[in-house]
């Protein structure tokens, strides 16, 4: 899936989720998914940094 296809799929999903919801419900869902994305990014970065630290530690031992 390329970037345009992913963007279209996300937009279609957002429209489907928003259908029939109030403005307040949509805002809450937006905040929820924003926090979810930010938390996933934090987890990924932490994993990358921890892996780099382990790699650096192993390299200094050798």
C-alpha cells in the first residue's frame, strides 16, 4: 500500500467512524486516537533507544 492509498483508507475510515456521531463524540474520538498514536510513537522510540543502548554497551564490552 503506498502513501496515497493509505491516506485514502484512513480518510474513509474516519468518515465511517464519524457517521452519526455528535460533534462532541467526534472530538473525543479524535483526542483518543491522537493520544493512541502519540503513545505508540513513544513506545517505539523508547524501544529503539533501549536497543541502541544495549548495542552501545555490547560494543564497549568487546
